[in-house]
């Protein structure tokens, strides 16, 4: 599992997103819907409508990195769907 370094901000978008979106589409959502800068090194976590899928987007200093995870037998535990983002610490992540 990907684990961000100490001190990195981790933000979870609480509304499901269209999982057809790639790097640029998610970066655009970070800017427009979350009012954040996708090029700061912050880790952004997105969920699909199905609770068993997530995408993670972050800037590593040379480009955008996107990771996709699908659970085969279980679902992720997501916060209640509402507008905005929530912040996680490393153990919560």
C-alpha cells in the first residue's frame, strides 16, 4: 500500500467522482470542486459510487501520479457523502 511521508496532507473528496476521469480530470476537480492546488504534494483520495474502489492523485515533484485500487471481496469504509473534503492523518489513511 502507498504510504505518504510524514507531514504530507491527505484530503478525501467526500462525493463520489466519475471514475472514467484520469490525471487531468481529477486535477481539474481538485481545483474546481475542492478549491485546492493539485501540484502541492497533497494526497487527494477519490471514491467511486461503488464503495470498493478508490483513486489517489498526488504531485511527486515531476508529474501527477494516479493510483487505482479495487477491493475484490470487501468495501472501503467511507465518510458520509457531503460537500467538501475531510483531512486524514497517516494512521487513518
